[in-house]
């Protein structure tokens, strides 16, 4: 009976160690999103350029599009921004910005200084739309297909490799 009391904690330790070892092998940039393959969350947000103009999810149906979540206070967003600008120029798909929990003046100045790759920038001042999309932090990038289904989520700043190996092949497959 005493040996059984010793084996239970040992077995629990071994199980926990296996889960920990498995977790350490995972890529934190590839956190699975429950949105993949499901309709993009609905939204109706004002644009940064014209607060009187709004864009909603339904306005974007029928085309493949990219949503890039960013903020002027985000250092990694500044790091990825030149890649987003270059991608938007060559991709042939509209890239929409989701300005997350930011000040309008700061966001406008940031785009004026660094370039504006976005078909439109949507203002998510309180972060509620970001929550609906499952945003963990900025930057994050999503690909949405013609039917409005989320097909990809990239966490963190885009790299040339992520654009070349994931984003562009998926967009080509979806037939922008």
C-alpha cells in the first residue's frame, strides 16, 4: 500500500513533465485560432481618414482581404510596417488596418510618417472588435476569403518568410 502512495505522485509528475516537454516544442507564433474556417466576426467601425465613414464586414464579402492589427505605440508594428507596405503594393489584395486601442492623431501621424499601405484603416478605439477577433496583442494579421471565412491568423510581426511562405501562397490558393 505504501508503494502505491509513492507511485501516484510519481505518475502525476511524469504526465506533467510530458505535457511541459510537448509545450516547449510548440511555436508561440502558431497559436491555433478558433476562428480558422469560421465566419470573420462582424464589425462596423469608423475609418481613420473619415470618422463619418464606416466599414462593416459585409462590405468586404466577395473578395479576399487581409486584416493587419496595429497601433502607433507598438514597437513590433513599426518593425513589420515596411513589409506590410511592400506586400500591399505587390499582392493585389486589399489590406485593411485595424488600429487597436490607439489615439486618432498618433495613428494618423504614424501612417503619414511611415506610409499608408491600407485600403482603409478601421478604428477600434476600445478594443472590442479586437477581442471578437481573438487578438492577443499587436501586431496580428488575418486572411479572410471571399465567403468571409477566416483562413489564417499570424501572431506577431510579419517577416519576409511568413509573407513568402504562408501569406502569399494562401492568397494565391484563394484566388484573390
